[in-house]
C-alpha cells in the first residue's frame, strides 16, 4: 500500500504558496501559470489556509467581488485538513471523499512539505491495481 511519502517521492514536494494578503487575481494567475487548482496560503512559515479555483468561482465570481481588490484571506479555507507523510493513499482518498475536498497539504513536523490532489491519489490507485493485475496474470500463466 502506497503512502503519501511515496507520492511526494514520485511527483516532488514543490509547494506553491501565497501570503494571505495576495490578491485573488494574483493567486489565480499563479495557479494558471503552474497548471494547478489550489495554493497553500502561508503566513510566514505557518499554514494559514488553502485557496482553490472553486473558492474563486463561489466566493468571488458568483458574489460579484473584485479579483483585484479581494485578498486571498477573505476567500481561503482557514480550517485546513492536512495529510501526513505516513498516511495511506486509501486514508487520504476517504478523507477527501468525506470532506468533499480535492487537495491536501502534507505536513511533517509542523512544516508544509508538499501538496497532493485527488488526481494524485487516483493515479496511485490505478498504478496499484495495474500491478496487482500483472502479478495475477503472471501467476496464472506461470
């Protein structure tokens, strides 16, 4: 069974973040530039929240707010659910499903060390299933 640490070993542990004072426009531009759907919001070295494209759509666009003048702190999720390096892929998948979220910052010893998405978890599950099938086929055919 794969752990979060294995996912980060494969994909890397680059954490893209913004401060809470960043404008929503700046955050959305950064997400587009990096091809990602969420950013970690950091107050210095402390995890302050997570901001996602969904936050932008629901809390800025639908409420007719200004992307230029609205700081990330006003739309981010401040109650952040996180993962640990030794959490299993299954645990994270269940957590994301139960909490209806798509991104989990990974925290180790109080520091953000990575970010995983539902897509990362699905890829890991598919890879595990493919490996199991190949092993079964090899066993059956000798």
